[in-house]
C-alpha cells in the first residue's frame, strides 16, 4: 500500500526525485561556469599571442639557483629547475617538521612542569612566538644574520674548519666514499632489525610484563652496525675542508643564511602552537592515570612515556596534523628572504616564459600533493593508535 501511494506522488512533490534534479542542475551550472572561464581564458591568451601548455618545461632555463640538492646549471631545463625547487621545499619542510615536533613537545611538557621558572619561561616562549607573524620572524632572522655576521674575508672561525659569515655557515665534512655507502646499508639493516625487535618487545611485555631495554638496544645497533660496516670496507676517511676562494668559500658544507632563517622562523613559530597542542593532550589524561602509575612504582619518566603520552597522542595527533600542514605551506614565504623554494623558482619561470596559468597550476598541484600525502600518513598513524573496543 505504501509503495503504491509513493508511486502516485507527483514528480515535483517527490523530495527524493527533486533532490536528484537539483544535484544534476548544480553540476550542469558548475560545468557551464567552468567551460566559460576556460574558453574565455584561452581566447584572451590567443588574442595576446601567448602560447599555452607545458612544452616550456623542456626549454633552457637560463637562470641560476643558489641552492640545489641535485646538479643544476643555467643551461638546465625549466623542468629540472622546478624539480630543484620541489626538493628544496621538501628539505626545509621535512627538517622543519622534525625539529618542530621535538621543540614543541619539549616546550609543551615544560609548560606543565612543577618548576615555576621552567613553566613561566615556556609560557613566555609560547605567547611571544605565537603573537608575532611568521613573515616578520623570517625577515628578522634574515636581517640578523646579515647585520651581525661579517663578510667571508673576515669570517668568524670559533675553531678550525668552521667559518661564520653573512654568506652562511661553512664547515668541514667527510667526503663521500664507498665506505659510507656500506655504512648507509648497515644503517638501513639496523633500522629493519629495530622494527622487528620493537614488535617482539611489545608482544613480550604484553605477555609477561617484562620491559625490554629497547632504547639502549636501538642506540647500540643503530650506531654499531654502520660503524662495523664502515670498518669492514677498509675505514676510508677524507675531509672536505672549506677554503676561501675569491668572495666565498669552496669545499665543505655551506648552510646559507636564507635556509637557516627560513628554518628558524618556521620552527620557532610552529613549535609554539605544537606546544599548546601537546599541553592540551597531556591535560586531557585524567590525574587518576598518573596517580595509579606512580602507586605501582613507575619512575616519572616511565609514567610520561608509558602512561600519559600514549593516551595523549590520541588527542594530539589531529591538531598536530594541521600544524604540520601549516609549516609546509608557510614555507612558501621563503620567497621573501630569497630562499629558492618551489614558489620562488616557479615565479622566476613564470616571469621568463609568461606561462602564468601553468605555473600557478603547478604550484597548486605540488602543495596539494604535499598536503594530501602528509594528511594520509597522519590519518594512518591516527588509526593505528586509536583505541579499539573489544
């Protein structure tokens, strides 16, 4: 009876059918608007004799990039220049996220310290760095390096092999050789061993209650195995020492003021927000959990690592993901201090080729990939640590 009555409902009075109609109409309108924008854009570009497409990526770039993780010169293509920009952005984002997590966690725990001075200093840090815009901080650190440090010819040298100047921090590093290749292989083997031992240790602790000294074991094997591999390869070792040549140093490793300023600004700014996230997560764990852990004789460090933080992480991870994404996106401000990140390199490419639309599309796609990959990893981790009802 209900089925027959529903079939007799007029089309324009049936909420389900109207809903489908409205959705279809909305899609048609969006498609028409998109077609109008694209058609109008292509017409304007054709009228101004501006070519479209990504064919320019194979053309010679004809501009230099100050910092590059891969070989690059002005004779390289625009495509390679953009790859350099992507790698530079990935490097500053990855290093920045790691340092931010360490500093933010430390400040967040310090904020809850029973020591009055430590707690107040952490609170002052949070208030100061949260309230100063990140762009202002980047400019401040960049100006500080150039004002305080001398030119390369008068570079400060606290000890042999280290030079500080307004061109950056240059220091001696070992030259790469086959021995370090063996050591790297040993490091990956050590990490694999630690992964499986960690799983075994957790299962053993759950079954017997005995705690395996995982940290000491991990530290021993992650240092010992690469060293043994290096010794087996013949222990080759040679230093690359910086030498003043002309107006700058050659040799060694140079960390530029632009990279340092960008990293400092992003880490100090984002760590203040991470600290508040960590503080809120720790405070979400009831005091009864801490009291129960102390009552059975656990050390304060064990209480924090084994009882409080594992429970707090379920509250910390979602907002922490947002801060990690913010740091990666804020790295685009590097253009203000001259660091050649992807936005900076892409901007130069747009100015030289006139391919503004393609350049902006590439910028959006790259940062979209960064954000989606970071979110996917953090969502996987969040599900892994989630409480499971049994």
